C-alpha cells in the first residue's frame, strides 16, 4: 500500500502542442496595442499601421505580407487575396480600420514613397519594395510592451489562430483562415484542458 500519489510529478501535456508555447501568446486586446506604434517618419505611419494590421487581423506570415501586390486588396469587396503556391490560397475579410488605412496609404503615401516601377504593395522609406526584415522590425521593435513574453511575427500569428479557436470557430474554418495545408497543423493550436486531465487522474488515483 502506497501513501504517496504516484501521479503527483507527472507533467500533463499534449506532445502535439510542444512547438506552441501558449503562455507566450497574446489576447486580441494585447495585439491591438501593436497598432499604436509611433513612427519617426510621418510618411510611413499608415503604411506601418496597414502592415501590422495584416499580422493581427488576418494572421498573415511575414512572407505573405511581403508578397502582397497592389492588386491583392479589393476595396469594393473589402477583402485581401492571399496567393499560395501550395494550393492554400484564400480570401480574407478586411477590418474596417484597414480600409481607411489602405485608402490613405495607396492614394497619398505610396505614390510619394515609390522610386521604382513595382507592383508590391509595401514600399520602404528608400523607395524600394519593403524587405521581410523590415516587417519583422515593425513587430519586434515593440517588445518593450510585453517584457515577459516573446513578441515576434510567429507568436503574433499563433495568437491570432488560438484566439479564433477560443472564439468558437471550427477547426475547418480556422484551417481555411490560416491557410494550413493539413488539418493536423490546425489541431496543434487546440489548448488542452489541464484541469480536466487532472480531474480524470484524480478519479483513478483518489489519494488524499
């Protein structure tokens, strides 16, 4: 007869979630703080707002944002078209705030910024298409907002996906939204209920 609990030191976790550190993710309210980034260049204000908004509203990857062209956003339909070579292309709804930012950027700021012939949506301060490093900087330069978390484009995208699941969207809806090729990729974002797992263990080992 044992007087100790043999399950006391068991760590409850789902190995399929090992690459997602849920404690490092952000709520929708926390993500919205990224849109308040101050810019030393007034001409880049709405460009940066629009780029960051694609991270937090559509959960796009840096590569997807860098690949956007002026033809991929439709104000008439209020959507953005995401092209994917893996047959995971998708059409995502724009947030009303993005429509305002896009109008300002595409009408006034982009024509002023651009110094070359390019169809890329985002232009850097030197007049050339913005690089992936430039988009990374928009996010990572705001790490001081969350000193105890890992803020980068990857954790922002993961946060968007997890928040959608928490809002009640189905796995297939989130899979289509995120452009995941396999359903198993989306399933990794389902958070396990550790309290429920502990309860099940207590039923089998009701030691006090």
